């Protein structure tokens, strides 16, 4: 039982990345972003023999730059000091810093204005282009958002898969 628990923890830590609908509720309000990145930095430094970053600052800078956040402005901020879009991108940066093989993003653009939604879409496109081996599951009711990013759709109802759409031309505008 102990071995199962340890393997499950390792799987969650090393393989999966989860981006919740409202990251502000999942980020520790007492931790600055630097502390958040320290967790993934220390973990990766221990387990990756070819870890490329020599210090926490260069590590944090790299991932914050990846999501178009200014590291100098962001690294010493608490979650409550960030806008909704900044908080969302900081969470994405943290998840990417774990170097996951699989990302699940739940309603990533909910509650964001149109310009910030575009930034998140562009960010996911960039992630997809730079990490071809990364698998992403994007959970959303917004087909406009999904249309920019997904290769195919899986429609669920009541927790069950009811339709698998590979040909995007099958999607009709409900309006």
C-alpha cells in the first residue's frame, strides 16, 4: 500500500500537470511566485541528471518569460497581487516548470476578457508548437477557444463520452 501511494504521488508530480479553472484558489496565498517555482526547481534538480538551470532565478525567469510575464515584476508577488490573466499565466508557467508529459487545463479562458483570452490561446499554441510530445486535454464549453488548439473533440455528458469528432467540419455553430 505504501509503494502504491509513493508511485501515485510520483506519477502526479512528474507526469501530470493540472491547470484549474480559477488558479487563484489553488495558489498558496502565503507564497510568492518565487517560492512556488522553488518547489519545482528543487524537485527537478534532484531527479533530472541533465538539469540545465544553474539557479532558481534563471529557472523562474525562463518559465515566466515563456508565458509573457515580466520575471522582475512577478517573481516577488503573491497571487492576490496578480490580475486574473497574470494569475492564469503564472499557473501555466508553474505547470510547465514541472516539465510534465501530460497537461489537463480546465476552462482556461473562463472569466478573462477577450484580449487576455487571446493571450492564453496564443500561449497554448506556443506550448503545443514547442512541445510536440506533450499531450494536452483542454476542457471547455467554448468551441471558439478549442477550435484554435485541438486536433479532435471529445464531447462528454454526465461523465461519459458521447461523441468523438475527428473532422472539425462536423462541428456546427449552434447559433
